[in-house]
């Protein structure tokens, strides 16, 4: 039974890892784009984006998953996601990407705004363009300042992937919970915690090593 449970949980954990990594791949760059939009000088761009960020950060991720998955069918009368696991996974991925991109954008914005304005003014005096100022002056400092909060969000993402089961996406918690119905045993559900602890521990060590390497600009 133990190996049967382990095999099932490893299969579910593969789905968890897929959602985890794809969310980062899309959310990290999208968050930077949203950050620039929220800092735009144009009110037409800035305030709608800030409103979206406020809504996303102020509502539960579970609610966002339900709205994105069921919303098109309810409001448009069209089930754009289909009924298979692939469609449900796509809906979950979109919800996770939007949610985390908004959180990442605020981390980026805080990092950029924490850099003294005098450095930008010095760059302008030296004849640098805004693009050159960002990449030559801001970027290295920005990376150092955002790594700790970004790492916290990424470790939180590991646990948040379990919310995908609310729209029946097969991930590790879903597979662990299935044994309660099929075999009447609950220990596989607790066993899933070992997977989360080990993976979160590895990420903690990884980000700690990155922070150590980024010990410049003290």
C-alpha cells in the first residue's frame, strides 16, 4: 500500500511542479510589465492597472480560480475550458499567473522606488538614457533588494498550488485525498506534507545561497 500511495502522490506532485514552474515562467516577466504600467506617467494606463492589482491582491486566489474557470460559461454561455484536465489546468495556470504577477509587480515597484532618486539624476547628468539608467544603475541593486520578498512569494506558491483542486485539477493533494474515498485511509493526505516540506526546504536553501552571492552594495 505504501508504494502504491507513494507512486500516486509522485504523479500528483508532477502536476504540482508543472503548475509551480509555469506560473513562475509567465508571472515573473508579466509582473515587471505590470510594474512599469503601474508607475506610468499616463493616468489612463496607471490607474486601471492599479485598480486591477488592488482587486487581485484583495480577493482570495480560490475565488479567482472559480471566476476564471466558471465565469465564461456563466456570463458568456460558452465553456471555453472544456471538461478535460488540460482545460482545467490552463484555467488554473491563468489564475495563478495573474495573481502572482500582481504580487510580483508590487515587489518590483517597491524595489525600484527604494533606490535613491539621486542615482537617477546622476545618470541623467552623465547623459544616460532611461533604459541605460535602469540596466546599468538600477538593475543590480533591484535584484538584491527583491530577492528576499520574491523568494517568500515563490515558497508560498508551492503551497498555493494545492488550491487548484477546487476546479478538479489533479495535483498532489487531490491524489492524497482520493485515498480517503477509495480506501478509507487518511494517512496519505498527511504524507503529502512531506513532499511540500522537502521541496520548500530545497527552495529555502537555494534562495539563501543566492542572497549570499548577492552580498554586494553593503
